[in-house]
C-alpha cells in the first residue's frame, strides 16, 4: 500500500466521485479508477459500491476511511516534526562527556546554546573517560563529544574550545605553608578526597596519589565538594569548579601545571541541524553571547 | 590464590584494565598481566575475556569481585588486630551510597569519622541500583550501604540505622518570580527544567506519577546524567531543577528554592551485616549510634530530622 493510493482514496471520498477527484488531483480519470482498483486488490476487499455512475462506500470502505485519515494525519505530523527539527524549533542534541567537564565547560556551553535555541533539549550522557566519548560517537549514541583533545580521535572532526587547568582545592587548615604552585611530588603529603576510579585519577595516579593520602575514595562529585567544605581533605578539580563549589578552600596550582585542551569532537559525517547549532554557539566569541 | 593477586584483580576491575591498574598500583604493566594469568591458572577459570586490546569481565570474574573485597577487608582486619593498639583505627571504611543520598547527613557522618580516625581511609562508592542494597552487602562488595528504607527484601540478618528522611525541592534560577509558598507538582510553572534521568528511588517515581496524573509536562531544557551539574545549571540560568532538600537549602540565598506539594518523603539509612564488621566498621556503627542517642535525648522536633 502506497501513501499516494491512500490520498487518492480520500480524494474520491471527499469529492464524491472519481471525475471530480481526478480533476482536483490533476490526473486522468482512468488512471485514478485504476489506482482505486489496485488499492482494492492490495487490501483484498471492495471499498466502493458502484451503483450506476455513483460511488458509495461499503462498510469495509468506511472502516478504511477512518484508518486512512489517521495515516494521513500521522504523515502530516511527522512532516511537521521534521520541518521543526530542520528549522530548530524542536529536537534534541545528544552530547557525550565525562565528569571532569560536567561543570566547566559544559554548563556555559549549554547556557549559550539554550539561550539562542530555547526549544531544543540538550541530552548529556556520562561516559567513561575519552575512550567512552569516542565509542558513544562511533555507536551513534551521541553526536557531539566534549572531551580532552590530547586523546587521538581517528576519523573524527575536532574543534578546540579552551584550556582547563586542574588545581588543588584544599581546606584552609590543611593548606598552611604550601607554596603556590605546589610541586606535583608534594601532593602526596596532603590528605585527599578524590574518585580513584575516574579516568583522570587513573592518568594522574602515579604522580599525585600515594597509597595512604587518599582518605576518601569518593565516586560522587557533590559529596567530594562537601567533604572538602567540611575540611576532610583536599581534592583535584578544574579551577572554575574549585572557585564556584568550594569558595572557602585554598586554591593552589601544580608544578608543572596539569592543563588539558578541551574541545568538541564529532563524526566526520553530516551534522543534524541541532548539533550544528550547538557547535556554532560553542565556538562563537563569548561576548556575543 | 595470593592476596596480592586478588588485590591486582580488583585493581584491574576498578581501573578498567591492565594499564590503569598498573598506574594505580605503581607497578609495571607486565607484572599485572602476569599476576592475572597466574590467578586464572590457579582458579582454573578465565576472569576476563580478551577483547582486542581490552579486558571484559567474564561471568566468573564478576562473581569473584564481592568475595575478593570481603577477603581483602578481612585481611586488613587481621593486620589491624596484630599491629595496633586497641584504639587506633587504620583500616578502610567501605560504603556504597545511592546517588540521591550522597549528600548532607551521610557526608557529615563520614567526615566526622575521618576526623576521629585520621589514619583510616574511606571508599565512598556508587550504589547504582537500590534493589541491590542488601545483595551487595551479602556478596561482600561493601561493608555499608546507604539506601532508602525499608530495604527491598526485608534485610533479614542485616541491621539498619535510620539517618533521616529524603525529600525533593524545586529550585529555579536567581530572579525567577514565583508566588510564595510550596509549589504543587500538579501545577509546575512553565519554566524549562534540568532533569536527571530517573532521579532515583520511589520518591522520584511518586513525583513522576503526580505530574503525569495532572498532565503536567514542563519543557525539558537538559536531560543530564551528571547530577552534580544540576545546581550549577540552575544558577547559570539554564532552567529549574528538582534536587535533594539539603542541596536546595544550600542555594536558598542565591536561587529560588521551594518545597513541593505534596511533600513526598522517604526515610533512608545505613544497612550492614553486624556479624562481619571490620574494626573500622564497628567504630563507624558506634559513632552512628552515639549520634542517634544524642538526637533522641536532645530536644527533637519530629518535622526536622537532621539525621
């Protein structure tokens, strides 16, 4: 059953006959009659009683009319939806990232995008580190990755965004006499609250975390911030997170500094309109909004 | 089976592979892979599938995780007993916490524990599915679980200490104009929201039902796996959100925080097996009991349970 057969059928019903319907559809009358017969043959039923030159719907035909109108409405709705997505009046942009970036730069990127595209939902999936971002992109679960550009992204398009410095946020009573920046080797002297299972912790583990200076191995970011605020230990976070979430903590850089290049990664194929809009909002200079 | 092999096995699981485990433990990668092979040879089973260059746990490997953790805790406990004066706690306190409860009371209690026992360490891990609250204890994955009460299977043989009640509040960006007083779930303002998929537990299910029954669908600005980004997004003006009461109250001065109506609440607590507590675990239980006693003896307002 083709969509055009359904619309032809409804035209015959609405115009009360083949002749008028054919005229409205700009096709010949024999071709329309032929189409209706094809439809009847495909459905294996009789849709119209042919009484003289008039056509009236059979019971089957009346049932089919209801179904046909639903189908046409469905098609219309689907088309509207597609056009809304094309014109950015609806839709979702799927993003994959991991916890280091959940606040900086994700919050600001989402704020910018939503302020210019308030009808598009942003879906953010948490993955396991840069490798997780890459596989989410490959599997098509996300269209944009926000990730560490130090990782190779073969076959993908990368767009650099900013740099992110990881710093120590340390409760004041544990930070007395510490130089800023602090040599990385001395980080082991500080009691820490960190997520040992996080990808960045694994990368930096040998350098920063000894066997006994991690007092709380904590998988929940908000709880990490609360532990630092309560003075349990220091932590390693992006500078912006330290300043916003642990305003009373002493913020100290590391020597040599831990700086990563943050960027967007996408598959090299064509982007959906929503994803393209996200990227253009993300790469617009900050003062434009 | 050597303790060291077991520790290496857990390190591979926790650090997603040989490289991560080697880095975390400060040993060479071949050392880890050799130890894994000999553990597999000893046990006569494959613990990991070798997939490309990566490792994926086999069913046997998965079922070894809990017993391994239990084993290492017990080994630590023995070392503590032998090496230390009675009142010095050095071992590890091992908790799994349901994400929606990983704030406020339990953080304060663990922080207090750390203060009292500066040589102890804590694993404050993630309990993804609350229905596993009792099985992760019975299978040895952790010593304590923090979850909503009552626990799913009644928790026979386990002990429960109630810590308080959990409740969700609504928070909106600074400057949002709303009428005073609680906000009904059935009449949420038409402000875009930052939601976390499945906020967690039966409380969020009740909230979902209340909204659904009233036919309320606030526009969704962001659907975010990263719970910690909810408040920062609200403060940045991205939208409103539903957060745990303690978090909402922490931003009362800057954002618009309101209780909801009706106030779906559910109690939560710490669950553990009293027969297999480590020394650190016993000290933690003693502390929880002490805190509760203070609460019961002190002037208690039944509406505002601190913990």
